[in-house]
C-alpha cells in the first residue's frame, strides 16, 4: 500500500504513520552520532544532534521525499572521522549504525504483524506494513556504495588509497547520481537484491 493511497483509504493510519517514519530517518542519524561517540568522537553530541527533538534533525526536502517516493533523509549528523579509535572499525561501525537501526525498526514492525491483534487491525496493520517496507528500503539504499551513502564509507575502508580517492571525489555529485539512477530504475534491482538479503536474515530470526 502506498502512502498516498493510505491517506485516502485510512487517514487515521496515515497520521499515526507520519511521526513513525520521520523518526525512522531521525533514528538513522542519531545512531551514526551515538556510535561515533562510543569510538571517541563527540562532534554530534556537542552539536546537539543526539537529541530526539525533531527540529534538530528534520530536512524539509528529505521529509517530503520520504512521503512522496518512499525514501528520504534527515540532516546528516556531523562526525569527525579523525577522532575515531580504532579508526577502521570505528568508521565501519558508524557507517553501518543507521542501516542497523532501520533494519531493527523493520524487524519490530514485522514481529508485531505476526500477532493477530495487529495483523487483523485495520488501523495498525497498514502502518506496520509501511513502516517495515520503508525502513527496509532506507537500509537497502544506504548500503549501496555510492557517496555519500553509508555503504561507500564501508567500501572505502577496503580500497587502496588511489581507488578510495576516486570514489571520494564523487561525493559532491553523489546526490544527483543517486537521483538519476533511481529515476532511470537502474538502482531498483540492486535495492531489491539487498532487501531480499535482509529479509532472508529476518526470516532466520523468526
């Protein structure tokens, strides 16, 4: 069920969904900052970005995109990667933290759908379904190794210096590259593949 069709068919469910989805992207960013603080960088903490107050995180365009096309973003949490220790493990952990949070949110939503009280409820069932679906999309998209997506940070830690530099120089143009690839549908099979891998992992848990 799409968000627009949900609004038309079940307005109460849609308005419950709004804060849940917004906090899905907010929690993604807070996770980056919190894990960075565990590895020695308090930039996010001192910038007030570990707060759960939405005003500290909401990016208007990212919020609109979340509800229009099913993926979005909050303001990136500042991280000084030079402060992380140990460096490689810290960078990888910080990069993956947001995706892990989105996967955990999807797991909780899918777990609740196993109970008939939620699965047969016309208010909560569509909310839980969309929460799981969009959080899986957020995690899958962010794992793709195109700067500035989180997957690129992970990939860079395993590349030789020259290749790492070539990937890093794409970052100023990464947003436009990602939008173009999404628009043409070239990213769709990759996102579907990553989603399938994540769902396979979740099925093992259940």
